[in-house]
């Protein structure tokens, strides 16, 4: 989208500033303005909960497709690639890297479309630092936060600005620290689907010239700052760097070693090792495998802590904390994701699982199958993050989301299958309660049952990611009749 386009909105996760809070109600109302590209067929009345969840995942993901050259409302995809935007209501009218990556892992996205995504993203990557303006820097080989429909790159949340007005307070000196790893996830997923080694070796056009895709991937991996020898992703002072650890916390301030992007770095190191093995490069495969090992070994020591009301000698339950400095609080999403992705295993995983079960039963993290980022019992900032743009109970600071529900359910299953079954059924019950007249769930991005607030319907990650997670964990049986 052109930089001076008056239609450029400032909405929700990617633009949640203090002055934008009043947009929540308007966004909820706006969500009815667009109809899905593909109108879904009527649902069979006899679908089990498991089959219904799959049907809804397919419906909502299909609604978010904007083909090359297609126009929907005021928006035209003028890139040569088919794209999936975050949701079918066009509440986020651009291509978001992390949202797109969260649609992968099943058969919702074709390999051909995925190849287009990789090509489009690569074209935006620079081989030298871009000094956007004073105290705003896009480091070399960083991946953008989102890409406008004209192919221009927005490296920061907060707007659809692709020029020198992007970034800075409150969005950070540097771009979010997760998108590089989501790009690598896309490349690995394409290779998994196709075994296309030629594409990995082929020259890839970037913003600065050409390089083989596999070389670009390794530079992208190494661009994100990490500490030695533990391999954990790090960020500096919140006043000078204000790094955003990942896009679902881009209204939150954190510093020190960072949990969520460290999990993503561990996953990406394993995926890169796979690619190097397939290409016959054992030396680089070993390097990336060592990165994975260092992160996995250090993560429990750095982030895993007993519950606040347990003594240090009690080992039954524990949370992974989100950061080591600002934001040093139990991270509900990050704890679930670390175990669900097998970065945290064995007894540490069991301790996290038991903590999640207790928080589910006590309703301190979960309501109606939806998950908060932060515990209602957190004392650091009155059940909210230590420092956040949004007030407690809103959005990323205490809103309830279904995006991480699959992770949460899968991790509870480790120690309490009954709790996992209960939550899975709660989730489907909630999604069914949001049904539209066309038979598709509204799939709100976030909501709060205590305030009645809900924002941004037809949000793909709200239904697709839980289904993909449960499917790949072989846990859809939790939703089938006994």
C-alpha cells in the first residue's frame, strides 16, 4: 500500500497504541463489512466436534485468501502471488509473515502458494543495515513484520508505512525478533512438502541482489541477536531498544533473555539442520544442531521457575518466565508453546504441564477454552504485564485468545488427559457459540468474557492453529464421541 494512502488503518495487534484503544469497538463492527472470498457450503448436521473444527479451520483460512490481482473492497493484491491475510474480514489488509506461517503444518496451504510467499519475502530482505532514521534500524537480513499488497515491506508493527516513518516508540528501535524464524519455518515446510532441493540451491532475488536460498536462510537465522554460549535470543534496555520479542506481544515491553523467540530459534535451528542434511552439508548441519542443543540445555535454567506460592524445594509445578529483566513473569503462551514444540522435555515439561492444569482448573489462565497471555494471579502488575501499551484485560494484556489453545491442550495431556479433553470441548463450544448465519464461526481474534469485548472476526489463527496443533499431536480424538 502506498505510504501516503489515506486508507492505511491503524488496527489491533499490529497497531495497538494508547490512542488506538477506542478502535476496538469500531473494529468489531467493521468485521462484518467483508464476506469471505469463498462462500462455504452448508455444514452437515452430524459433524463430530473434531470434524467440525477441521471444517471451520478450512472455512476461515479459505476466507483469508486474496489471489494475485484480486480486489476485495478497497484492497487489491497487486503482487504476482496468491496471499493469505490474517483473516477473512480484511481487518489486517496486508500479508503478515507470522500469521501466514501459523496456517502451515496441515494441507491448508499449497506448496505452490508457499513458494510464492518465500519469493515475496526474500525480495524485501536487505544485506546491509537500513538506518531508517535516528534510533530506528532494520538490521541486515531481517524479515519484515508484514508486506503491503504492492510488495512494499513494513518491518515494524503500528502502521502500513513502508518508508522512513515506520518504527520508533512504542514499536522499537529494531523490528520484532520472531519473523526471521517464521520465514525459515516456511522454507522448511516447502521442502517437507516437495523435497525440492533445487529451490534451496537456486539464486533467490533479495532487495540487495541474488544469493542461493539456503545461504539466505542461514544469514536470516544468524541475524537475530543471541547470547553465547546459551544461544538464547536477547534484547537491550526497553527505553533504548524496546525490542518486541514476537508479534503477539508487540504491545508489551521486555528485555534481557527472551523466552518466545528463543523457542522459535531452537525450532529454526533444528529445521535448518534438516535442510543442510538434505543438501549434504554435514558441517553446517552440525552447527545448527549444536545451536538447538545449547538452547534446550540452557532454557530450563534461565526461564523455569516454581510457582510463586511454592518453595524452591517444591518441584511439582513450574512456569517458564517470559524474560529475564523487564517482563520477568510467568508466560502462559510461551510455557505451553515450549513444551508443545518439544523444546522443553522430560521432567521440566511435566512440571509445566501440571502448572497449566492447575491454571486451567482454577481459571487463572483459561476461560471457555480461551487463553490469557498472563495469569490473573500475577502480582507484578495487577494481573497484567509489567509494562504494556494496553490496559489490563484488553488485547495482549489479559484478553482471551484461542490461538494458543491447541498448545495448551496438548501440554495438559502430558499429565492430565481429562483436563485436556475438558478444555478441547470448551474451545469447540465457544467457537460454536460464535456461529454466523453462513455456518462459519466468527473466530474472534481476542475477547474477554468479563467485559463482553470481542475484536476482529474471521481471524485464521483463532481456529486454524488449534486444529493444526491437535491434528499433528494426534489429539483430535479428544473431540470425538466416546
